[in-house]
C-alpha cells in the first residue's frame, strides 16, 4: 500500500501535527520526547508527523519554516496554528482540543 503524501494527510479530517526539525538542531532533540508523548496522548485522534527540513526543503519552503523546531497544526488542509521553538505537549493538545 502506498503511503499518503504530505498534502493528502493534511487534507484529511483528522488534525495533523507536524514537527519541522533538523538532525543537527539541539532544541529539536529536546522536542523529540515531547512529540512521542503527544503521539501516545492523542492516539487515533490526530496524525503526528516529523518532517526533516534538510531532507524535505520543499515542505519547509512551502510553509515558510525559518527556524527549527517549528510545530504546525493542520486541520482539513488549513494551517491553523504554528509555533517556533520547544512547545509542551499540553500546549499542542489544547490546540487540538479546540478543533474537534
């Protein structure tokens, strides 16, 4: 089965949390366990993705990602929230709770 594209995923009915990161970025490493925690908390209610900006420059450019980490939340194809820097799982979860 083919994996859905980024565009297909963010067009879906489920909210999508995207962690734009880089492997060389210290704060991104701090964000990794927070994203893992968030994945466990939200389960099937949302899709949680990590996008390496160095390996996916088109995605980073399309959403004007200037600093990493940047966390973005998409809902039905729309960018509904974004925040640069390390963000708590609680903060992201509160954004998601407003979407349902």
